[in-house]
C-alpha cells in the first residue's frame, strides 16, 4: 500500500493502491488527481505497488500528484 498525501499541503489523505484516484484535501481544499504510470496485470495488483509519475512532482510513495487550486464562485474570471 502507498501513502497518499496532498500535493499542496502534504497532509496525509490515506493509504491505498490505485490505478486512478481523485481526492479532495479536507485541510486546504486542493483536488489531488493521482494515477499509476503502468497498471499492473490483475495477478500482480495485490502484491505490487507499481511505478508512477507526476506532472508536477514525484513523492516518496511514487504517487502521481496533481494539485488543482480551488476556484471560488466569486473569484471566477468574468468576461465583459
């Protein structure tokens, strides 16, 4: 199992194995998009953590981490 942490504030969000995961941080509100680089064959998924890459940073767990800033309703860009 891999430790899953927020890419924005580094809060521990959980532990798990995944191919693709979207999880919102309860502390800072960042939406974290995680995905495995190469999914393991069905027979190896239970025993292997696999490799992972990330568009922004690569952490110790090998998780792919992408933090997207929260857009507040009043802060959205308006066209005139």
